[in-house]
C-alpha cells in the first residue's frame, strides 16, 4: 500500500550536515587516558539522547502527527519519492551512529562496545517518531525502520571488521528547481528528494589493505535519486560513478585526517553514468 509520508519526514537535512561535521571528531587518544567507564559521562550521553528526543517531539509533533489518532498499525508500502525517504532515514542513522559511538568513546567504554551502542542510538532516534506514526494516519513504517537499522549498523561493522570500511554511505545535495522555485509550503528542505542523491561507495584498496594496484583515493559508487520530489508513477535515477575517497589522498598534514573525514561523508561530483528508464546519460554527477 502506497502512503504519502512526504510532509512528515524524520529529521531536516541541516541536522544531517551538522552530524557530518561532528562525526569527524576522533576517539580519545588526544585526551586523558581512560581508567574505566566514566559514569558521569554515560549519564550526560543518556540525558542528551532523552532530552533531544523529547525536544524533537515537543517541537514537531503538530507537523508529524495530524489528528485524529488511530489504533496502532504498521505499513509496508513505498512512497511517491521512490525510496528517497527510506534512504534519508538510512543516512541520518549512519551519521547518528558514528556520532554516538564517538560519544561512548568519550565515556571510556571499550571501542567495540561503543560501536554497537552507537548503532543502538542510531536506531533508537527513529523509534519515537515511528511509534507516533503508528498511532496516526502515516502508520509505523517497517521499510523506514529497516533502512534505519541498515544505516545504523554499518559504522559498527566498520569498527568490528576493518575490511567493511571498503563500503561507505555518502550523500550529495543541491537544492532542486522545485524547492528553489516553490510557491507553497512543499517541498520542504528535508523532503527535497529531487535535490538529494544517496551513494553506496566501494573502494577496493580499503578492502585489500595497504598496497596493491588500485589507488587508495578512488572508489566506485552506486547511487540513487529521483528527478522530481513526487512523481506518478515514481521514477528512478540510478548512478554508476567514480568516487573520490579523500581519506586516501597522499596528504600528510596533521589536520587532513579530520578534515578529509568530514568531507568524505559526502559524494563529490565525479564522471559516470545516469540511468533513467531506458536511457543512459554520460556526465559528471
């Protein structure tokens, strides 16, 4: 069953951009060494999570949930954005998971435990919104939660199994003409799906470790977008592109490791193919 969930998206893209920046911080080699789990910092993290969720519900409940209330129900249907909403959920969970893992590092938890607790937070941020949806017209979206879970788990896998670092989730955003020229309330920034592209990047050099013929700064990206924020029937844009892995560039400056980690959360336009329907376009995307 298809539902229009476009006006009730989970988080604005400005939050995603903020998480990109915060996720560049590094676990605590540079700060005082840990001597066991810091209970005070654990309490701060838990309080920040609970307070942030409560604030989001208080500020956005009237936008998310229009009356009347219904009995709890689950939906499995897609959306007129052809999956872009689900990919946005995955991207937000991916960044939240990274940020939360760094927070648990700060609380002096073991690195692997921090990774999986970060994944739990990445998943947990979506639950209050989806539960509210379940009691209103939108319905609890099982596909959105599956996308959220996938995005939340990937950073934990990066820590648990270093070979998984060959795969990364990246985002590109540029305001669409529909958003820039809108005359009404929609599309909003958060559901400007035609301006959003999501990429799963694979870098063979990260999979094989140091050495080998493949350049450490070059990956291959499979991407998805849509030409319009709502289409009937929905239209897919598929991308097969080169991807610039900034962390693999041979730059030795001390600041570059953090700076490149921030920028590498996004996909920079690179040559490749866009496939729409039966047509193939060559360009820089």
